C-alpha cells in the first residue's frame, strides 16, 4: 500500500498572531519538522508540505529536508485551498491514499499515523477507497486518511476553512480512537502553548 503524507502549513495563524509552521515545540523541534517526521516515520512517502503565508521562510527551513514543497497562492481563502493544492500535487504520483495532517498538532506523532494507516487496510490492500479519521476521547480530529478514489470529490467540496469536513459528513468513514496516544489538540492561540509539553 503506497501512502503519501500531506502537511497543511499554509495558514497565517490569525488567531495565534503569526504563522505556526516555524514555532518551536517544548523539545526544541519546529512544528513543521515534527509534522513531517510524524508522517515519514510512519512510512508515508512522499511527504508534501503545502506552504503559503510564510512560504519563503518555511521553504528555506526545509531546503535540505526529504519533502516536496507546494505553494498555495490562494492560502488566504482558507484550509480548503491548501488541501486542494496538496491533493493536486499528488495526482500524478503512484500513491493510493494520503494521510493529511495539520502543522499545529504538537503531540500527534507517528504512532497515531501508523494506527490510521493500519485501519485503512480494512478497505482493501490499496486503500484507494479509505476514509479514516482520528478521534481523541470520542471527538473527531486529525490526521485523516483520504483514499485516492475520494480526492476529486473532496476537492470539489473543500471551501474556505473547511477541508475534508463536509465530504466526511456526507460519506461513510471510519473513526479510529487515538486518545491513548495523544490529545490531538491544535494550537490556535498563544495561550494554547501553555499546555504544550512537547510530547
């Protein structure tokens, strides 16, 4: 099963006050580095990072990293634009599914991704039809696994700050509890950093 990793790192972090891709975790690792490592360590290949608001800085930071970088000129319209750009970049690659994660999930690691990818195999060895979403304490969150068969439909419905949310709401998908591995919380405001243990 060939699965790509997709990091959405294009936002300006309006509520936070700055883009979050290059924020430093408590353990000294940049958020974008943690997100990339979480996907790569789980076997995702390639890993694509979608950049926008701080695109030049993130690109320079990742210059020697084993990732593909995709610019999203329309990033200011919301996460949906970033998701569309990322999936479009995967269209010509020989992958059957994509694990989509956000750049601001400081405690979501490769163990979560491994669990989601394993759950995707229930849809068949290729995972082309997989739709799998992580949950934490019963609350749906990220990452999500999107099988290739769904990409065109997701791109059509992704809009504004809604990535795959509307598509998942109208299509059967599997929710996998990961609350024993992480909190799954994202960092939206500076106050959220108070709880970042860097785990």
